[in-house]
C-alpha cells in the first residue's frame, strides 16, 4: 500500500511539474501591462490580416487576409490579397485577387521589387490538408497569378521570404500535423520544425531543430536571416551563405511569442507577438473572447549586441493576437490572426 501511495505521489508530482512547465514556458504567468506611447487612429474592417508587407519605395502595403474564424466554424470564405496606398490618408484596402480562380487561404507573404517596376509576391496558401506557395506579379495595383508551387517538404508552411525572383526561404511551423507528436510540438515545445530553401529548382532543409518556426525575414545588406520561434520566445539569427545554406549565429531571447518579422529601412526589426500562448490557443479555438497583443522592436548590431523594446501591449480589447507590425512615418500598421479588423496606430512625436 505504501508503495502505491508513493507511486501515486510521484505521478501527481510529475503531472504538476509538467503543467507548471507548460504554463511557465508559454507565458501564462506573464503580467499583461497595457502600454503604448501613442493612440489608435483607425480600425479597418478586414478579417484575419495575419501578415502584411510594405514597399517603402512606392509607399504601399500588401495585406494577406483570411477569415480564419469562419473557417474554424465550418463556413470557409475565399481569402484575398489587398493593396493599401499609403499616399492616401483614407486607408481603404483595394482588393487584388477578385478574379483568382483557385481556392485561396493566404498566410505569410513576401513582396519583392523587380528591376522593371513590377513586384513579385509569394503567398503561403492552405487548402484543407495540402499547402502551396502562390506566386503573383504586381503591376501598379493590378495583380496577375503566375504559378502554384508545391512540394512534399511543405508540411505546414507559415511564412516566406524571397531572395530574388526565383529563390526563397519558407518556414514549416510543425514537423507533424496530427496526433501526439503535434501535441508534443505545441505543448512540450518539441523543437523539430524547420526552414526550407528553394534554389529555383529544388527544395532543401537548411535549418531545423526549431520550436514552431514562424515568421521569417532577411537583412539584405548584411545577408542575415531572422526566424521567429514563438514556442521558445526566440528570434534565431543566421548568416546566409552564397549557396543558400545558413550558418547559425545566435538566439535572441524575446520573452514573448514572436510571430511575423518586418524590417524598417534602418534595419530595425518590428515584430507582432503573443505574450501568452495559452491565452492565444484558447482564443483561436473560440474558448475565450480575446487574447493579448504585443509589439516589440529589436535593434540588432552584431552577435550579442542588440536592444529589445516592447512598444505596445494590451489585453486584446483593442485587437487580439497580434501577428505583424510595420512602421511608416509615425504610424504603425498592425494585424492579427482572426479578428475582423486590423489597427493603425500613431506614435506620439518626441518633443525636442
């Protein structure tokens, strides 16, 4: 009998330790202290703007919109890409994919200027149990669908960043999409997701051992690749080699569930984040109405030399589950997983 009680005690202790680890490692105990030195200037009705990309050169945004809440509830709606002219102050997104004749549920996107004035756009597309990258060309505000790229290596693609007109990297946020192994990735932080490189002909895993590889972006001047690992609260930094291979440099501990990564013209990283991953998971499953949002910036100088700042945090009343933030002038455009709107913030100018 005594041995039975000891065994039961050990099991309960192990379960308690497991529960504590999950809560601690997902930000459950993190205090959500709302802060932002600015104000909301507009709320734009458009569902699930999970990612957006900016052209600082031509002053426009491309928005990736998918009504994930409707899809979760068994009422899928065709997703779309939108064009937002930043030279106009009415902030009205213009539909780009109205005539697209394939099922389209966009996720992460990458926008690359070409030499002839066009832009090439890549969009991760999730259709039931298969995934693809859809490739487009943008002429002014007119979009043409070029091709659909698929590969068995697209297990659970999340985000993409283009190197040039033919080469890119993308992240798989999971190595497994079902069962106990997926559960281990989500709740135990099992680090088995990866980054895949496409050289124009073939696909190759060039970084792995990542806990939920999510947002990805590159500093073209310094040939650095940044990969978000929200389950580990890290930004992973790599040096891009001439053959597309990656040399690991370091992890940046962010203390929050980092999502998409954008680069300002000065090289500063802007990141939408989930400070409490359990709250986000409950929100995504419609088990609670809101989830907290955070925006952080990182000034990365070199290995071990960087400055991290949280510039915006709130409990989800204004916008839940932030995923992306892009600065433009003193505005910040910020999107989310599945709210029916995204926000335009304005930072207060510092007095001299």
